[in-house]
C-alpha cells in the first residue's frame, strides 16, 4: 500500500536527513544495508539482511517508490 506524500514534504524530509532514508539512514538509492556501528554491522550480518533476495526486493521497492519507507516523527 502506498500513501500520497506531497512533494514539499518529501523535499523537507530529504533536506532534513541529507538525502538519506529517515528510517535506516542510508542513501535513498542504496539497496544494501550498511551498519553504522559494530552492533549494527553484526545485526545485519546475523540477520543476513543483504542476502540477494532482500537486495532484489529493495531494488524493486526503489523502482516503485516504496523505498525508503516513510516514518512518523516521534
């Protein structure tokens, strides 16, 4: 499911997060997860978050405009 996000809001999010995903803090066009800390890198490796099927899924999500995910500000 995709919700319409106004262009102005998208730009504000991109400006605020430096063209990175607000959820995972990676560049929007990246489809591989990159751990920012030792624990993050270990979690990505342990959970196999960069296995080929997930990378392909993220590539498709980027093409469909579903990645990066939009999150609410808490």
